[in-house]
C-alpha cells in the first residue's frame, strides 16, 4: 500500500510523533537512500585517494588520445545519460500503472547500461592492448614508449587508480542492470515504489560516473602528442 | 543481491507494519535452524551478536594477559604456547613477532568484534525495536545477513592467527592500525606475520565493514519508520538516541575503511602502490620492491583515521546511552537535561568526523592542519563534559538503588572521566609530541574504551538479562564480579599514565632482557618502570580471573537463575511492558501507545515512584487521536508486578 | 554498598593524583631550548585536567554516598534539569578547553612553523629496519648525493651514498646522532623501508620518519651528554630494540669531530660515547 495511505490510516497529527513514516517514504526507499549515501562515501574515499596520489606525485601521465578513449568515454557517458532518461520514463509509466510501457522503458534503460558496459570493456581492452596495466605499463608497449618519453618519473599508479575506480563503477552498473532485470520481470508483482527505488539506484550509478568521467578521463587527455 | 533481499523481506515488515495498530498475524518460525541459527527475529539475532562478542572478548582477554606476561617475564617458557604455536613461540618462549601478533589481534578483536558488535548489534538489535514499540527491525533478513557476515569476519580473523606467514607462523603483526608500508611490503621485507595472515586481516576487516553498513542502514530505517504511536523522538529512551547516532556514524565511516582496505589489499596482491612510495630498499637491492613507487603512506593514515576516530565513538555511544538509561532507572529520577544529552550525543558524532588528524600529529602531516585538528579535538571535550555533568545531575537528589547494573553504570561515569580527561592532553599538538605512541595513549583509550565502554556492556547485560532470558542474574555474584573488576581496571590502567610520561613506547615486546638472572633494562630512561609493569600485570591477571565469575553467573543464571517478573527493576520504558521474555512479535499482538517521556520517575502524586510510558494521562493532553483501549491494561500490567 | 563505592572512588582519585605528584615517574630532565615551555604547558594541562578529574570524581563519590536509597520510602527530587546550569557548564568547559587548546600550540608552532635558524647544523637521518643512520656533510658542508639503487648492506652503504659524487667523499654516516650544545640543529628525516619514529625523551618531541617524505625538524640542545634514541613507530619484530644514541657535545669537541675525515669520524664518536656515559636526572 502506498505511503500516503499509510499515514492516512494511522491518522497521526505529526509524522514525527511515531506511528507514521516521517519522510513519507517506505522502508525500502529510505533504505536505498541510506545505501546510496554510504556507497557514495566509498567512491568519495576512492576519488579523494586518487586525487591525493595524483597531486602528490610530481608527474602524472595524461595518455588518453582523443580517439579512441575520449570519444568512447563520451559516447558511454551519453548512453548512461540516456538510460537515466529512459529510467525516468519507466518510473512515470509505472506511476500511471502502464506496466507494459514501464517494462519497455526499463528494458531500454538496461540496454543503455549494457551498451555502456560493452563500450567500457572494449575501451579497457584498447588500453590493455596499448600496454596499460593495473601496475605501471607493460614492457615495450606503445604506452611504455609514451611513458619513457614524457613521464619518466610517473608513478605506476595511473593504471591502478584507473582500473580500480572504473572497475568498481562498472561493477555497480552491472549489478544495476541485473537489479533492473529483476524489477522488469516481476513488474506486475512489485509495487510502484520498487520501480522508483531501482530508479534511485540507477540514477546514483549514473551520477557517480559524472564524477569519474571528468576526474579519470578528461583530466588525462593527451593534448600535445 | 542485497537489493533483492531488501525488496523481498521488507514486504514482510511493511505488511506487518501496515496492520498497525492491530494484531500481527505471523507465526513464530518452527524448527531449530530457522528459530535459533538463521533466525530473522531481531531478539535472536541480538543474542547471537552478544554471544559472538562474548567469545571474542575472552579471546582478546587471554591475549592481553599473554602480552602482559611477556612484558613482565620475557624469555620465560610457557610449554602450552610452545605446542600451540611452534613457530610463534618456539619451545614456549614468546617471540617478538608473536607478541606483535597478539597486540594486533587483541586490538582488532576488541575494537571490531567486541565493541562494535555487542553494544550495537547485540543490545541495540534486541532492544531498539522493543523500546520504540516495533515488532521487528525494518529489514529482518538484512539483519540476519549482517550477523552472519560479521560471523564470517570473525572466522577469518581467527584464521589469520594461524595463517602461515613468512617466515614464521604468527598472526598479522601490523597493529590494529595496519600502517603501510609495513602492512603493504612487510612480506617482501621478510617481516614475520606480514604474509597470508595480513591478507586475512584486511579481508576480515573488509567483510566486517560490509556487515556494519547493512546493520547501520537497518537501524536508521527502523528508528525513523517503526516508532509506535506517540513515540515522538523526544520521548525515546536515550539508548535509542545512542544507537541511532552510532548507526549514522557507522554508515558514514565504514565505507571509507572499506575503500582503504581494498586499496591496501591491491597493494599487497595486485602490485599497485597506493600507499607505497618509490625508492624503498631492504639493503640488498631486492627486485620486488622496485615495482613500487608514487604512493603515500600518509594517505592510508588519513583514510584509516577518518574511519578510526568515529569508530571510537561508535564504541562508546551505546555505552553512554545504556548508562544514562540505567542511572536514571536506579536513581529513581528523570534523566537530567534530556535534550542536552541528545544534542551532546549528536555534537560528539558530528565533531567526531573532523578530528581524525589528532592521531597523526607527528606523522609528517602539515603542521598547520595539525593545529586545526587540535582545536577541533579539544572542542569535542565540551559535549562529553555536558554528558558527564548531566549524569552527575541525574544522581543529585536521587534515591539510588545499588543493583549490579547501577554499580557498573556508575563505574562507567568514573572511568569515562578518568579516560576522557587525558584526551585533552593528547589533543594538544605540543604535548602529543612527547605522548604519542607511549603508554599514556594506551592508558587513555583503555580507560575510556577498553573499560568504560565495556562497563556499559556489563551494565546493559546485568540490566537486560532478565528480559532476554527470563531469569535474574545473581546479584550477589554480580557484586562479587564488580569489585575486583572496578579496582582491577584502575590498577591496570592508571599506572600506564606514569609509564607514558616516563616515555615508555607502545608495541614493544619487552623492556628488559634477562641476562644470567639479571634484569637489564633495554632503555636506561625506563629504569623507574619495572615496578609499575609488574603491578599492572598482576592487576590484569586478577581482573581477567574475575571475569570468570561473570561468565559463570551468565551461564548459571540462564538455566538456574530465579525467574524474573515482567518489570523487575520498576522501569518505565516499553521493553518492561511486555512479557518476559518477549513473545515473537514483541507485544503479543498489542501495539503499545506511548503517552509520555521515557524517564518519569518519582513523579509527585503518582501511585508508584515510576510511570510507564504506556500509562495514559488523566489529562488527554498529549494522547493521540484515538486512545487505544487495552494498552492501558498493559501499562498497569507492567506495574502490576509490584 | 553506596558508601563503599564512594570511598573507593575517593581513594582511587587520591592514589591517581599521588602518582602524578610523586615525581618518580616523570620525564627525564629536558635538554632543549623548547623543553621548559613544553614542561610548563604539560604541568598547566595536568593541573587543569587533574582538577577537573578530581572534582568530577569527588562529586560522583559524594552523590553516591549522599543520595543512596535509605528505604525510608521518600522519593527522589522530580526534576528534568536546569537550562541555566547547562549553559553555565557548557560555557565554562568551552572556555577552559579552547584556552588550553590555544596555549597548547606554542611549542608546536616554535618547532614547526618557524624555519630553522640560519646558523643551524644539519644532519640527514635515514632510518631502516632496525637501525639508525645519521649522515654528516663533513668538512665541505655539502651532503653527497644518495640513490636508493646504490644501497647495499654488504658494502655497509646503508643510505646509498653515491661515491661518484665528489661531495660525498668526506661524508660520514654513523649510527650516532651528534649535535652541539647551544647550537640549533636541523634534521632531515626519512626512512628507507617502513615508517619509523625518532624518539628521544629529553628532547620532548618525536617525529615519524616516513619513506618517500623528507621531513624537517629543528631544535636546540643545551645539555652536554649522551642520550638514548628509541623508535616509536611499529616497524617490525625488532622495533623494541631499534636503539641508538645521541651526543650533545661542547662546541670545541663538536667542531673538532665534524672536521675529521670520514675514516676517523666513527672512531672519535666511539671515544666520545665512552667519555659521556648515558645518565638521566
Ligand atoms: C571509546 C573510545 C574513545 C573515546 C571516547 C575517546 C575520546 C577522546 N580521545 Fe581518544 N583514543 C581512542 C579512543 C577514544 N578516545 C583510541 C582507541 C585511541 C588510540 C588509537 C591508537 O593509536 O591505537 C585514542 C587516541 C587519541 C588521541 C591520539 C593520541 C596519539 O596517538 O598520539 C587523541 C589526541 O588528540 C585522543 C583524544 C581524545 C579526546 C580529546 C577525546 C574526548 O572525546 C574526551 C572527552 C571527555 C572528557 C573531556 C572527560 C569528561 C569531561 C569532564 C569531566 C568535564 C570536566 C573537564 C574539564 C573542565 C577539563 N584520543
Ligand atoms: C575494547 C577494547 C579493549 C579492551 C577491553 C582491552 C583490554 C585490555 N588490554 Fe588492550 N588494547 C586495545 C583495546 C582493548 N584492550 C587496543 C585497541 C590496543 C592497541 C593495539 C595496537 O597497538 O595495535 C590495545 C593494546 C593493549 C596493550 C599494548 C600492547 C603494546 O602496545 O605493546 C596492552 C598491554 O598491556 C593491553 C592490555 C590490556 C589488558 C590487560 C586488558 C584487559 O585485561 C582489561 C580487563 C578487561 C576487561 C575487564 C574486559 C572483560 C570484558 C568482558 C568479560 C565483556 C563481557 C561481555 C559482555 C557483557 C557481552 N592492551
Ligand atoms: Cu623502527 Cu620501530
Ligand atoms: Cu581519535
């Protein structure tokens, strides 16, 4: 039953006086908000750590060529943004109880997420091909050359931070897609609130990327060479 | 997958909630496994947490005694150890690395698996829902998950003790703070106990973080959404406020430790070097070290302490809550300055996030940040002072009943002052220059955490035991347990201040060597300390033995203790309005309605010297719209046992 | 029971205070310029918190003694608190704490905010598991280049001194910290493996030595003599005996020593260590 009805039924003067849902949100949604807060702390810690070592080291590689890396990551970003939009539509649809539409929109969102994943993995493969590794760079690879030429004193942390942070985000997108899948399948059984909640999670994953993209990608564009 | 869990079982909780007010229809689970092992009943889970803590605390206790023995009689042969740890203690003589593994394990187990489980996961789980009139946590399955994940964490950390690390078999030796580079490249540098044991240590911590996150999330939602009618925030028992604040701290600080732990694990296993700078050498140009460069050891310290300081308040806040609760109950007097107590708790929680740097004054961090952290650190003493004064205020003009829980609650206040006060010494950049990493620090945090928080647990245990197990703990044994413990812990930790001032450093496996019968100090400036060291050790042994009385009392009372009435302490809060022990849905179908604050003792003109929260007013002033009949009877039922 | 508890709390308080007053367990005498300021601040703080400690404990004991339930059926005072009191003690503690906090920065500022005086001696310190290396520039006053790759314990090159660098020719690297009485000294601290911490109680400060960082501290020793150096940061199994010594020499002896060529430096230091035995008072 919906939260509003809930409060109705208990007829309490002030939601904070007990017997009601003070934020007018059910447990699951509140729980998701809290989960998002804590998960955001994890990413914050990682990104701050990354910025810290980056600032601390006297040289930091900026190896990403406009093509493919930046083009790819930009397209990925667009897909993720689009998926957020379709998610909004999904929630709208389910709000008006148009379950089929909702299911389709969720499907679209999942596609957006999958596209992101696929592109991201291709992108990873490119970089690994060029010689990027979680620790430093592979011997006599293209990157090894670049490094030796431009960033001889660079710490081997570039790959480390890149793979760990984007990897963790990828994992979130992946679980997000599965999560949406479950919702889409059980849409007739689930409540509207569940769709909203899955939406919350999806937008959060999207938002995180909006920090990762500039910090990890744009800040590492290779301008001159 | 947690999501799936959430969606699934919350349906159950919400449905239960939807029926409120009214009778819940869900039958208690049948079958041993579902009832006692993988139970989703917050009461069972609470007890599971308490037992886990109990096991852990005795492991930690034994370790602390072993440490004391090594510090006092280094080089002595303890045959049992020889057989248990052939590498760590060859023919029974504790090796320095073995001592360090004891320190690490003692610290880790005590902080994580005792002080972060029992006060919150144990008592909080059991009594938060009951005290706010809920029939269970918001997410019962998540709750079960948190416990079992914690359990796995414990298993892993215990495995770490026996994990074979190069070159000799001892547990992790990084200290509970696991500072890199030692904790990251110690293995390469051939430091004993930096092998597999260290990995397991990190993994265990990471697992524990996840469990605590889930738990914290659950607590917050429960407290916000499941308060029964009339249970406004300012009518909640201070215990609930404490568990709530603690949950918020946990929710915000554990993720950071989780991240740090992952990075450290990567440094150890995947060859990254987040925390390891370049140019390291072990003196023989070893290759493995060359791959590292660019990392920062200080970064770990920042991440760790950003978690670490809130963690210490996570450890103490529930104790503060229980103390306030119990002091008021046995003082037969309302809590003095309830609002001030609540605000103080939040102030402590909030400030707690901005003082982590006080652990890093001499770490090489910028001296200007040190300055800022120092000011903030001392201002955190203010809310703590407020709480202390309010406890005194609560006792002033009271009619104190000296039950065992009350004795421990008073002990808590005494110990908290004794321990907290030295924080004001350590908090000053200048003074910390000399005090850092000496026994002065140990004295500080053992008094405040090592025992004040533990006293909170004792108080809670003696206080709530009857409700949890339906029988009283023996008051007589309780008092016999209290005295040696109270005297003993002061005997252990007050002298540590003196050692610290003299300059005795932490994490030293011994301070003297025995050369043909003669005790020779390794450091001349410690020449005045041996007497203290022995005194501390004997106090520790006595105190540790005294804990067996508690253990016996605990086990004996579960089976043989005298039966407890529903409200043996003449207390006012909801847990005392229901049956003992509470039925599966806590209130046997009744949904309690709350009419007043939590601590209405010695109300002039009231029939007894206490008024239950559920006793309706004659004046319908703050009664909710439709006063619930039947609950009245319940309130009286509570008093009826007088 | 109440009376007994009260008495215990009071006795414990008295014993604790006594332990601090007794004097047997106190810092070794300070030997630096900033030492007295440190001791002063420490005593001030100990007095403040000591008074607070005693006051709080005595009050607790009193309440426990005075307000026990005598079973006369009388009821406790019915009070929910008193805002004026709350404000009062909040204000008092705030003032006390902040004052102490601000005062507590003086020594720190002196050590860390002000640069080392120009006339300071310089010593590089490189800690390792589990020994101390003190690097002296020698007569030319220039430190030789060091390079981790050149570190080799076999050839006793613990800090990777680069013999190719002429400035290194006269550099001495010994296990003893040599300073000059009445002359400030600046230490450049670093470690070659894990974090260590330089701890000389009579100096009234300690400082971590962190791999990858070059941390500067400066102080002015005054008291001629020999003192022990301990390691105060967990660095491995031998942490507890990572011990060395610090010499504070009269000007002439210091000048004479530092002008010695590398070869005789160690020998001379050994002499001096014998001449000034460790003693605290
Ligand atoms: C429950 C745990 C707990 C609690 C509550 C506290 C409380 C405080 N702690 Fe402590 N602390 C630890 C656990 C805790 N600490 C641990 C585990 C460590 C070591 C970690 C490690 O290195 O292993 C540590 C270390 C530690 C350090 C680092 C020392 C070092 O390593 O060099 C510092 C420095 O500032 C510090 C400060 C404080 C302060 C200012 C408080 C304040 O909150 C205290 C406030 C309380 C009072 C002030 C007393 C009551 C007030 C009155 C009686 C009012 C009257 C007083 C006056 C008018 C003066 N603590
Ligand atoms: C909760 C935290 C806690 C507790 C209780 C203790 C208890 C004790 N600790 Fe420890 N200790 C730490 C936390 C704790 N410690 C930490 C964090 C460190 C730092 C580690 C590091 O440096 O990395 C440390 C380090 C430490 C050292 C320093 C080692 C070194 O640096 O060289 C020593 C040395 O003597 C020591 C001694 C003791 C002793 C004698 C006891 C006890 O014997 C005192 C008596 C104990 C009790 C009275 C508790 C009994 C409790 C129960 C039976 C609970 C009942 C259960 C329920 C109610 C559910 N501890
Ligand atoms: Cu070097 Cu501890
Ligand atoms: Cu702290």
